[in-house]
C-alpha cells in the first residue's frame, strides 16, 4: 500500500486509516543505526560500537476483534493476514512476501520467548512506514523489528525489557527471515541514546553508553549510501560466518572473541590462507573497537580517524566484503580531508561513513560525488546522521 504523507510517522498513521477506516490505538518507533566500528564481530561474541540514528521506522497499531494479525507497509502494495495461531517459522517463510517476514517473525518470536498462549492474544492490525534507507547497511530490518516488538509487547502485556526485545528481534531475523546476523543492530535500536554510542559486549550483553563528543569537536558523521543493494540472507554473509566458526573450532575456542592479536601467528600456521584472513579481521577488529572507545575517552573523536581507516582496510583485504563503490567513497573522503572513513554494515554494498569537520562536509560531499561520476557509478546518496534515542512509544 502507498501513502503520500511526507513523514514516516504520518505515513504510518495514514496507512493505518486506509487499512482499517479507524485511527490507531498507538504508534511506536525504532531507529536505524550506524556502526562506528566493529564489523562482523557481533556473531563472534565480540565487541561493537554503534549508535542509533534519527531515521526511524514507525508502526501504527490497532486491536482486532479476532485472533489474526494483519500487516501493511508503505514499501509494498500487499496486505498480509495470518491467524496468530498459524504463525510458524521458518515454515511460513515461503508463503508470505519477504518484507512481511520481519513483523510476522517478531510476533512469532515474542510468543516463543514468553510462552504466551497464542489463542489468548488479541488480534492486531499493523501499518509500517520508515525513512531508514533500505539496503544501505543502516539496519532498516532491526528498526522494523524494534518498533513491532515494542508495540506488540505493550499491546499483549508481555513485560519484556529492552535487552529481551532485542533478542526477540534477533530470533526473528535469524529464524523467521533466515539471515544469520548477530545482535548488534537490535540492541542499538533498543538501547540508543542521544549524542552517544553503545559499547556493547555481544557475549554478556553488557552495554555502556559512551559520549561521542562530535558536536563539541565540530565534527559531523557523513553517511555515503552507495545505492549498491545488499542482503544479509545471501551467500557472502553466510560464508564469512562459516569461516569464523571454522576458525574458532580449529583454534579450540568457543568463539573468535576468545583470541587476541598474540594468537594470530599460531592461527596462521593452523588455518588455510582464506580462513586465516577472515579470523585476522575479527581479532584485529575487536581490538580496534576497544582502542576506539579508549581513544575517545582519553583524547576525543579527532583521534580515532586512523582506527576507522584501518578497519576499512581489514574489511577490504582480509574479510573481503567491500566493493568498488565503498572503496571509492572512503578514498575520496580521506582525500578531501575527512578525519577518518570506513564502510559500515554487513558489506557487499550499502554505505560508508566519514567523520568530517563541519566546515568540510560540503567539500567531502562534492569530492565523493565527483569520484563516483568519474568511475561511472550511480550517484551516491550522502547525508549526515545524529546519534539519537532508541525504541519508544510516540503516541
């Protein structure tokens, strides 16, 4: 279904009215995220350092008189309706459009996580709208999951806390959608705070809020959406995860989190060349996350540029998840004076980020745009993002 409303919250409301003829009982939202550093470390029980952004997904909800769940969105003309008792993933995956597996998967995962009796749950209509760019590596999927999980948790009186809701989102993404992602995106969408990033231990789920200090330092974070679409449920992501699991098994540890840089010489002797490079990325990236948090606290954001650049080189050369457009974005940004730059997200497309002095944003934007044109690439979508708050009820 479609709507002409200009803001996503208004669009979700308008779509709900179009769907049901009534006003929603409530509206919930959850943000996308940018990962400042720490890529593919989350499913290796490692460390990540993301922040929520102002771009959000909104869900307008109303209760139904029956025990059915109906979902509609502004990014698809279809309406999907399923009996709550018939929510069964992954079996249902092939019977509904891909976009619908996210909200329906969340409903299914909530029931599983709480042991709720599906027959006792009230039916709901959900209308979804978003301004989180899809396929840009800004976690549009976790934004949907966080908004729907928050809305259903409140409506069904399930009483889950934010960490539990993040786990529900991950279950939906892993088992309902079939994307083997970690929990970073969902935790960021649930726990985001204004003007701060989340230093997250993906093993213990311990989260520390760390002030970024971008505004005080006169810095902006620029997102360069290459418009090269990616999908976490496709082969490249699965292959990288399998390599990490093989590396951990061969090294005799539960996860690559348990290795340090000092273990790499031994790993190089035991692993084939490709698996070793995959492992080296994860081990060094975990250390870069720790170094970035320490550097921010001790020296401020102007000092983290080299760590961002080293992260990109590792993803490009060792993990091999960059593409020409991402490399061009990073190189052009640095050439125009960015403090640091790297690709962000799962890779194989999506977005790069550049930390840029406020008075150089236009210069960096022009340089990246020109570099894309010179390479024959489609024009990128370039915009700044602001660290923002996590999931919430809006109305």
